[in-house]
């Protein structure tokens, strides 16, 4: 059961938020400010991001059901590393008409559990990239900078065609 339930949830901390163990929430909209330390939040039914500010820190945002969507006209996440996970049949990260806007060095997105779409707009370029949408669509836009993936991990972007289609 979620420990924090709110229509609009705002969290502020000098240190991390859920750093040792993810905080379970149930919120419609989310605003987070962490001056230092990891932010780790799990929502039971999806949420809309206003602003998550954790410059230079790690942010983990998970929707176990529902999607992670954009709730403002500006930047949604500022962090060193951000990981978005949306694992349900109604999940996904951002939409084709309203991507999640980030300013991060390292971007991780996993919507593969139910082949959901992932749409991200990055403001300053990336040094590490891992997006797995399964058979979902990936939309990644950089408004400045470049993708210079310095990590030696697995594939950087995974978006498979439907099982009935073939790659030629």
C-alpha cells in the first residue's frame, strides 16, 4: 500500500527521498526537489510530472500501473541520472504529442514489459543511454548537445517490430 496518497504531491528534502528504500506513493501529479541524494519513488497507478529537481543526483521513477506523463510546458526532470519504468499494459513514458522533458547525463527508460511507448526530449545531450520499449515506439529528441554513450552496457535503444513483421 502507498505510504503517501495525494492528488498533487510535493516532496522537498535536503538529502535523498526514498534513497534506502523506494517510497510508495499514489499521486496524480508529482513535484520533487532534492538538494542531495537519490530520489526513488514508486506509484501504483501512474502520475503526471510537474518538476523533479535533483541536479547531479539519481532519480528513479516507477509506475507499476498506468503511465508517466508530462504535466507542464517546461522541463520535467533535472538530474545526473534518471530511470523511468512503466510496466503495465496502460503504461508508457510521455506521449508522441507531449514528451517528458529532461536535462540529465544518463537516461534509462523501460516500458518493455507491455511494449509501451517512450517519448523523451533531452535538453543538453547524453553520456549514457538505455531505452527498452520492447515492441513499443521510442521517440528521443535532443534540443542541444549530442549522444556520446560512454558506458559499455547493453544495447542503447531497443524497439522491436511486431512479431508478425520481419526485419529485412
